C-alpha cells in the first residue's frame, strides 16, 4: 500500500504537534495564521485517515513520517511573547 502524499509543511506541523505545540504556538513559530494550521491539520487527518491527535502521532511514528525531514530539536527558536 502506497503512503499518502504528505507535504513537508504538513510533516513539520505533525512533528510540532508531537512535541506538544498547540495550533496557536505552531502558527506563531511558523509565521502562518492559526486558520492555516487548522487547515493543514484537517488535510493531514484526511490524507492519513486518522481519528485524533494521538492516532496521528502514532501513525506518523509507526510509518516513519518523522524521518522524512531533519530532526526538529532546536529548530523552533522563535519564542512567544
């Protein structure tokens, strides 16, 4: 079975979700609107066929989605005020 086409930005958002960031924090860190984060999340859930955030993180880890871009530790330096 072929893995769904997930964009690098969607993978980045999944990684941030797994790291505990909420949509507001993700939008701030990536300089995008919170609405855009919600749109990415909706698209990710639809593409992967997952039910919730826990399932999303589990699916991503199990299927190597986190390995498709470099490790994010230290990537998100912009601090929220």
